């Protein structure tokens, strides 16, 4: 039996199993970790969206970095929109496809501005055409917005582009945008959810994305099923090899012995 199990072919198969099984187990736990991370992020988003709104200064400050634990929290601010410094954010999804987001600074009573994403508008028919942007209301307004940290290529996967039309940007990079504004700016920005008084017409309001934990838990189970399959296949192959070796070299019957040859005295 040992001769069969330690043949070159079986040794190669043993080595393969020793590599495959730990790899499959590790991949299963990696997928489980990814599922736990996504589940935690989904729970945080749901809890923050359900929390009561707070004044923006409680969670944000000029030049601050938004704590990831505060993302999606609703904040309130009162001020006037600065339409002269309004920007359009390219390649953003809405109910009618890809369009633009309208980013307008809201200058609050103490002179600090919050960048407010007022919502989605349709893409113009050509790159040279001006999009139709519903104007921001004049006078004082109070807004409620979902707080976000500054966008970067690393946390969005979006890359900056040269040669964009004037007043259009690819990323809401708050620090970079603040350099061109004549007032201090909060470190995060907000997606508008409510406004008093409301605008009519107004950009399409942005819906919070649905929480999604993905398929990672299913993938983890699949990798562990593959692990069990590999082990069962390994045991099955060893048993078959042993059985085939025994059938190829049957034992002699008890009565079938070679004749004894007596040696002369």
C-alpha cells in the first residue's frame, strides 16, 4: 500500500492537495471578511440616514476631514447660495441616465460655505451646448443634506481630465475647490435632501444608494465547498489506487504452493 501511495504520480497529487486546500480555505475566509466589511458599512449607512439632522458645524469644520463614521449623517445649514461659483460635476447617474450634478456653495451666516450638491440634471445634446440648470433660489434658505467626505481618485475610481468646459469638474475635491473660492469652506460637502423654501424648478434630488452586502458570503461558502470536494476527491483517489493495486496482484490460494524439493543429505 505504501508503495502505491508514495508513487511519483500520487506524490504529485498529494502536493497539489496540500496547496489547493489551504488556498481554498484562505479564499473562503477572505470573502467572509469582505462580507463582514460590507455588512458593517451597510449598517452604518442605514443608522446614519435614520439619525436626526444636526447643525453642520457639529460634524464639520473649515479644512476638516470628515470622519468616515459620520458619512451619510444629515446636517442642516442656513445661508444664501452663491450661484456665481456654481459648478457642474460630470458623468453622474440619475433616473434618466448619465448627466451632471449641480454643486452650489451655500454661504452661511458666519461666512463659511458648505458645498451643496443640489441634484442631477440631464446631459446636454452635445459637448459644446450649455446644459439647462435650474437656478438656485435667491435669498436665505435652510437646507438639510447628507454629509460626504471629499472625493478623490482613490475613493471613487474617477480620474481627473483636462480640457473640460468651463465650470465643469470630474471630482468634488473640496480642498482643491476651496482654493478658488473667496470664503472659508467646510471640509465635506452635502447631497441636498430638503430645502426651505423649496426650488421650482429644481434639479432631480439624489437618492441614497441602496445598501448592498454583495455576494461575498455566497462566494465564501463556495470556496469551502470546493475545499470539501478536493479532500473527498483526494480520499476517493487514494482508495481507488489501493484497490486497483490489490486487484492487479491477487494473493495466491492456500493450496497453490510450490513443490518442495528435497536436498540430498
